[in-house]
C-alpha cells in the first residue's frame, strides 16, 4: 500500500520567506517578508511506519524537495511558485531514491502566514501554518490559530480530488538558543485531530470517514538572518476508511532550508560540452532546459532486457561522474528512456531499472550523495527519433542526467 504524503510540512512554508523583528528587547513581532525573484530550496527526510488494521505493513524512507520562487509581492504578501518532488527508497538501503510524485503549485501567502490558494492544488500538505499573531510575542507566550491539511489520496485510496481537513494549531515561542554560532528562536507547534468527515458528495474511492492523530513540531529560526533554519516533527495519523479498514502513518521527519545559489546555464552548458569533447565521450550531448542543464547519453548499452551496466558504459559514466563532481551543491534527476520494443509496461519497468542502475553507479563512485539524486523512468513515451529504424532506436535508448538549477 502506498503511503499518504505526510511530508512537505510547514518548514516548506517558510521557504522564500523571512521574518523581521521589531519592538523592545523582550518582545518581537514575527512576520514573513517576501522579495520578488528570491529562490529557496527545502530538503526533508521522513521515516514512516505504515500499519493496516493494526498490523505492520511496511516502512518508508522518503526524501522530499521543494523549490520555491517568489514571483510577485503585493501589500506584504508573496506569490509563490513551487515545485514539490517526492522520492522513496527501500528502508535501510544505500541507493538512489525513486521519484514517485511531482507537483506544481502557485499561491499567495500574506505576512502573517495566511494562504490564498485554489482548493484544487494537492500541495502543500500543511497550510496556514505557522500563522503568527497580530502583536508582539516574547519567550513563553502562546497562541492558537486555524490551519488545514490537504492530502493526495489518488494512488493510495482512489480518492478523486485533494482531500482537506481542518486543524487547530497551538504555538509556543519557547526560547532562544544557539547552534554553530548562529542565534536561533525556537517555536513549538502542536495539533491534535479528531475529524469526522461530513459531506462526501462527489468523492470517489475508499475515502476517509474519520481522521485522528497528532503532530508535534519544533522549528528553529535564524534571528540574525531572519530566516528559518531547520525543523523536526513527530507524527501519528490514522485514517478510518469508508470500507471499514483503517491505516496508520507513524513516524518522524526533519528538514532544512537552503538558499539557492547562482547558476549560469550558458556557462555550465559550455563547460560540460568542453569536458565531453576533451574526454571523447561518445553519443553524448548537452541541452539547456527549464530545470537546469541536461546531459543526454544516447545509445547506452545494456544486455537485452537487462539493467546491468556493461564495462564500456561504466567507463563512460566514470567520466560523467567527474563532470558532476564539479557541481557539488547541485541535485540531479536521472531519467531512463527505452526504444519501443515490447509492451509499454515492460518498457516502463526497464527504463526505471536502467535509470536506477546509472544512479547507483554514480553513487558508488562518489559523484553525488544519495540525497542529491533521484531517478525516474519514462518508458518509450518520449522518443526523440524514429523507432522504426535501428538508428532511431539507438537514440531513443538513452539516459538523461539533469543538473538542477534550484
């Protein structure tokens, strides 16, 4: 059973955002501040246990990344353009992560943290959290505000649209602390849920009827920089389904916000092209794409219907790995493609397995960390040449490595 997305919690909602401090030495006013054109990233890791009807089902190792850009600013609110990327791998395995979900969202958020977002968006999961109070606060102060959780239950339970339920959130400005010489403010955030779904008109699938659970979160804010620093969360939620079954998601997560660094696509593309020419790497080209810069390895060789890398491909990937090492702060997406031979289902599986093999080899030679790589397969759905000719099939049988801008 596929887990629900108990990720992208409120650390992400501080992305591209800052708070400024005013007032006396003892009290502070927390507000989000937006600057047009700002870009940020958030990386979160989740360890989640899933139980079905009280029995252990599986444990998930989940990596989530959010890229955010402030598109506009009006009256203190920011228009946020976000890309959400969810990846998973077998728990306890040292391997690259498989890209499982990819979302885009566009919405406004005001200075206190309140959203203006279409209900059709599946992401972010947690909304209007944190919402800061109107006035000043000091360590020890508490406040309460309304929020919302929104889940994508299409794969898990066949629910046809974004599933919403309200939350009442308790906040405490706990204390100030210091880490690695950085002064931080600690905000504790907690909420419990007992929600009975009322109107289910229009819902399809095995939708939840009752949701129970809790979330306990600790957020660290960089006081000097006026930016979020990191977070941790413990959670336990139970979805009581229309079928009479119930599914529990219990675990912990942690995350950190990273400022985006400059990335000149033209310069990176030209540098990689020079390296490919110098190293005489065959059947390889470089393109600028919306996400960053893409290295395309055409006519990549595997044994028939296999994802085992041949020696000559390993040598090619060693050279590619040395190129990737020149961009140590950049994440990559590895995409597998096949020529159209056999069923699309078999092509899809093979493309995923080959992309995974490339990723694990790059991991083994230290080209990137596991948290910096995700893989996906596209089957034969995105041909770049004619599948009816040997030359065309060779081009379509490829792996693409995209170095991400943000």
